[in-house]
C-alpha cells in the first residue's frame, strides 16, 4: 500500500512538472508572438511615418521650388501690368470723363433748352392740328424728327464715351470685372436655392421666416411636411423669381457698379431679424417656469377630482 502511494505521488509530481513546463512554454510562446507582432507594428508604423514624411517633403519641395515661384512671379507680373496699364490709361480715362462731363454740361445749357422749346412749339401745333389747320400736322412731324435726331445724336455720343470709359477701366483694372459686393449680393439672392440643392429641403426647414405670406418654403413648414411634395418643397429654380423673405438690396442704383459700401445696408435674413418677432411674454425664466408648474399641478388636480 505504501509503495502504491509513493508511486502515485511520484506520478502526480511528474504530471505537475509536465503541466508547469507546458504552461511555461505556452507563456513563452505568447510573449514571443506578442513581441513579434509589436515589432511588426512598430516597423510598419516607422515605414508609414517615413513614407508620409517623404510625401510631405515632396509636396513641400514642389511648392517651394515650383508652384510658389510660379504664383509669386505671376502675381508680380500681374501687378506690374496693372500698374503700367493704370499709369498709361489713367490719363486717357480722366480725359474722357472730363469730355463726358463737358458734354453733359453743354447739353444741359444749350441742347436741353432747345428741345424744351421744340416741345412747347409741338404742343401749340397739336392744338392747331385739332382745330383743323393742315400745315400744323406736317410741321409737327418735321419738328418731331428734328427733336429725335438731336436727342439721338446726344445719346449716341454719350453712349460711345461711356462705353469707352468702361472698356478702358476694365483693361486698366481687371479686378473691377469681379466686384466683391456683387458677389455678396448674388450669393445672398441665391441662398434659398443653394440650401434646396445641397440639403434637399427648403430654407424654411432650418431658418424659417416669421413674415406672413412669404413664398412657400421660406416660412415655417407644416407639421405634415413632405419633402417629396413640390407644393411643400418647391424646386430650387422657383426661388430665383423673387426675394420674399430676404429683405431689400440697397446701396447702388440700376446701371452702376456697386462699391464696397453697397452691402452695408443689406438686411439680415428674416430668421435673424429680431424686429420681425413679437415681444416675449416671459422675461424671467425662473418665474415663468414656476407659473407653468403651478398651472400643470392645477390641471392635474382638477383632472384627479373630476
């Protein structure tokens, strides 16, 4: 019996040693695999970092050695051309502007009184024509042709002067062809269409106008709003026909180039215009919350008793 127990104990000791050895081997294997994976990840990271650094250096060198020099050279060349054109064409533009000024002055002092006199004569001839004087109609027609020829000659020459000044201004300063106020006003005008194209819903979904009677899609949307219904969600082109809800555009008149101050009086979108909203009925949030709670408790108590 004692020999059997000794043999059993020896077998247990051998099994335990084998299990410990197996666990040590497994732990060593896990550590080795983890070290291998860590080294692999570190190598990949270093490779990616080196690649990214190389790409960054490539673009940095490309910008400094190529594109930057081109853009700087192009900008300097444009500035020199602009300065040269402005210096050469500036006096010509000023001369034509003075000619137009004197032309307008000459028209106001001499031509306009003559046209006014012809107009009064034609009015008198019109009375004679109604009285049956035959030669009055023929004379009125001739005077009308003379009046039209004089006015047409003045307008034609003034149009030529104005066109020449505009062309020379565009050549001397090409940036005038793209005016920032014009861009701001244009963008402001197409905001509803832009929102409709980008988001698929009208601007009223995000920034509803509190005005009454505004175009569909600009005001508050109904609770049953359906984006697929063109009656509730008009197409983008429908907003080009009017500026309802956008306010007025002031600062320039028809036929003139707006200056930088043309956008100073541009009204804000209705959603951000506090003057379009009714004054708030609650000025103190805490007291208003207490009133609402009291009303809710009273309503609950009334419902429980009934």
